[in-house]
C-alpha cells in the first residue's frame, strides 16, 4: 500500500452534519470490542499541530515526499535540519486527556486495539499497549541501505555534535516533527550517514509517496475484521491509508463513529460524526462510563 500524496480534500455538500452529543461514543464503547483509528487531531492538545484543521500546517508547509528525500542530497539536508530542530520540541510532547482516555478504555477491556496514523508515540506514552503505528515512529531511525534501526535520541546527539550552534528560530512545527525553516536558516547543515554502512538515514516513518509495509497493513486489516466497531478519533481521513479501514468496517456492516470537529472523507461511511474537541469529548465519555481517565 502506498501513501498517496493527497494533501487536500473538499467536503461534498451532501455529507451528513455532525453532532455535539457524545452518546453514540458512549454506547459504542459500552458494548466493547471497539477498534480505535486515531489521527493528528488527537495530538493537537499536546502542542503538535495537525495538517488540515483550523490553522493546520498544510496552509504553510508541504510535507517531504519519499521520492524527493531519496533523490536529492539537498532535500535530505533540508529535511534533517528542519527535523532535528523540530525534534527538540516534538520529543518533549506529552500525552493529553484524549490519549489518557483511550488508554483508560483499553485498561477497562473496551478496546481491541489502536491503529494510529500519528508518529509521535503518545498513545504508548499514555499507556496504550495494543497500538499499531501505521506510519511508523519518529523516535526511530532506519538506514535505507542496510536496514539498521537506531534510536532517534542517539542520532540527535550526533547531529548536535556535528552542527554546533545550530539554533535557528522556526516559524512553526508540523505533525511530522518538521520545523518550518528557510533555506537560509538551513544553511550548510551537516547530514550524517549510517554508522554501520555509511548509507542514507531516514526516520522510521512513512513519507508521502512511500508504501506502508504490507505486513503492517494486513495487521490493521485483521484488527478491523476482529473488532465489533470502529471509532475514529481526530482524523480527516484524507489519506487513503486510513480511509480504507473505515471503508472495510462499513462494508462489513460494522458501525463507524467519528469524533472530529471538521467534516471528514469518511463521514458518509459513519453512523455519525461528533464535532467536538477530542480531549473534552473523550473525558466526558469516560465520566459517563464511570471510568477514571486521569494522568497515567
């Protein structure tokens, strides 16, 4: 499966309206067997912006594609300079009320698992144990030549040493951990090779235009088959890699409920869309279910 570089989507006028009633979410979770599919919207309250919501980063930023990253050293320099700066903030992000509520639902046996489109690791940090990172994780680095995986923290240390004094002021941060810098701010930032074979290093995340590993896709498909219902949290579902699981659930006759303030590409496949911020909405759901979703 390939992540299509689809950056925008225009809602059709005939999409069903959203609601502010969390009742459908309470009912779904109360029945158990729920699979969660989460997107960037669940992490905005942790200080990580989303792509397409109000003030989303796509208004000022075009994500790096796999083809551009692998083809040009200048593109890799620009990416790693921006990502290295962004990691200083991104790596300090902490789970918010939405992540903690999802982890609480799992602890109480209401979830079969979580598929996340996010690369921030915040579901796991909140305590979710059955999480599939559909698009990988920024806290790992992979060599495109020998396949060696390594911790992002170690690469960050090496980059600090190779680029002393690198501390430009970024215009903003993006959901992929990429800070907004000009070419002048990137300057002659030094990119480092793999310590094992000298190959090109890349964060262990799926770039736009890059295929999601087939075994990961099948794991997600199996999770949809095994679940009784699908709860989508904070995703516009613009990218097909997430939308296809919504379609799979709907085609199998399994109810889909979406919690997202704006219309999504999956609304026509859902029972309803709850148009509320994730943190307050899921906290309210937890309270109605008698579940404590406090700090983990």
